[in-house]
C-alpha cells in the first residue's frame, strides 16, 4: 500500500487536496471516485507500511490474532470480515493500525500473506510464508492453529527462561552486595584490630587482607569489568563473524546452560520445520528458512551444510548425521519418519520430547540455584570469620592466667 498526496475536483468545481493510501494509480482514482472526486494530479509519498512499523505488537497479540483468524476461518467467515472484527475488538492500538492497513491492502487486491509482508516487524518471514502456503493449499485454518500453538510454546519457554534467570540475578546481586560490604567496610575494621595484636598472621588471613585491599582500592574497576567485557563481546559479535561463531560455540559447550540452549534451538527448529513441511513447503526451503531462525552460528552452519548435502542427493537423516551436531534421538526419529512417510509426525514428536525435557531441566536448575547460592555466601562469610577470629582465638589461648 502506497501513500499519495492528491489534488482533485468535485462536481461543484471545488478543489480538494489530501492524502490517501492506495495500491496503485488506478486504485487511487477509484478511491477518489468513491469520494465524489475527479483526480487532477498526485504525488507519491512512499509506502504507508513504512510509516506503520508495528512496534509494540507483542507475542500475546499475535497469539490472539492467530486464534481469532483460526476460529473465524473454521466457521467460514471471510478473511476481510474477520480482520474487520479483530480491528474493532483489539485493545492494542499498534495492532489495530496494522490490521486496518492490511484491510486496505487486501481491498486493493493483495492476498493476506502479501499484506503481512508489508510488516516484517510484526509478521516475520516464516509467518507470512506459512500463511501463503495455507492460502495455496486451502489449509489456512490449520496453518493459523499451528502458528498459534507455536507462539504459545515460545511464550511459555520465554516465561520459563525468564523465571530461571530472575532468581539467580536477584540472589547473585544480594551476594555481591554482601561481599562488597564485607570486604570494603567490615573486614578492614576487624583486621585493624587483628594487626594490633602484633603476632604472625596465618596465610588465609593474609589472603583476606589482600582481597580486601583490592576491593577498597579498585572497587570501581571490579564494577566496571563485567560491563567492559560485555561491550567487548557484543562489539566482537557484531563486527567479526569468526568471533560470533566462537561465542555461539562456547554457549553450546557451557555446562548446564549449554545443553538446555541446544535443546531449545532444536525444538524451535523441528517445530517450524514440521509446520512448513506440513504446509507444502519443500524440504530445501524448510532448511534455508531454518538457517535464519536458529539464532546460533554453529547450528546455522550445520543447517547450511544439510541443505547442500540434500541438494547433492543425500537423504535428510544422513545429511543431519554428517554434521555430527544433532543427537541420536533426532537422527533416529527423522530416519523413521523418512522410512514410514511420516516425517511431519516424527518432527512433532521430537519437538514434544524436547519441550518436556527443557521444562524438567529448568525446574531441576531452579531447585539447585538456592542451595548453591547459600553455599557460596556461607563459604565467603565462613572464610572471613575464620580469618578474623582465628588469630584472636590463638592469642587468647596463649594468654596465661
């Protein structure tokens, strides 16, 4: 949909100037005729979609969008009427703006998937491709159901991950604050008394003095170091593909977190693969799209290699196996799906298995975080108390009564 500035005349000879969105010049003239105007001249202002970014449309909004269109299309309601109802009922003004513009585009001759492509920040490439496949196959209802279920899974996974991160961040912040208080304020006060005793200090007490002096003299560097490292890593990831590849490889190898991250990526990949394949999209196109959604350079390169091997004549299971990145379960399920002609069901089963495994892994980690943080804080406080009270106790035992 393009935006035009027009100059027109009505049946009484009065001149009118204004702006209107239209698909092309013919559509612009038709719209002006409906308004009782004859066009004199016009000026093209650019795409109206560029002015409507769709920023602020959340995943929850898209879930509602898919559910509404699934239910209305199942009931036989035309797409335009469904969109008009959704436009009038949605509470998000950004989504309402996008839907209103899509309605105009469809009225101007575009398909629903073409109208969605005007808003890539709202409907990504996979979303619009699946809708296009559903339009061509006549399975648009099932497509909206599948997309909605996948968005629900993404929302649930994001909530679980956020829940997993919030607790250690809060507890970790408390631990760091306690350590700073001990090292900068409490320990120097206690050690001042210990030093006045004039006796030889044990090694663990000397180590505590060194650590405390570092905190007292260089506390600002300690606070700035994580920020500096974060900026360096993000800059390297943005500027160097090789550096980003190494960072992504390190993420997958990180203990505890790495395996969960890999399972999340594989679940997302197999889920989208199953949806696209069921919608009639070719395996090569599914692989190429999969490269764009994994969000990890290591797995992205593996998917690219899979696409090349399939293009050369290999089967899907053998291609995945040659990358040496995918676990035996994935390979076995894909092989079974190929042999039985039920590849879609096999991919859905993989996604279901990993979804359950991810949820259980996150719950296990959450149950381990609290005792782990307690042990860390207890160890630090114990070290401080032992280093400070140890020399005092030695001095008391040497006092002769």
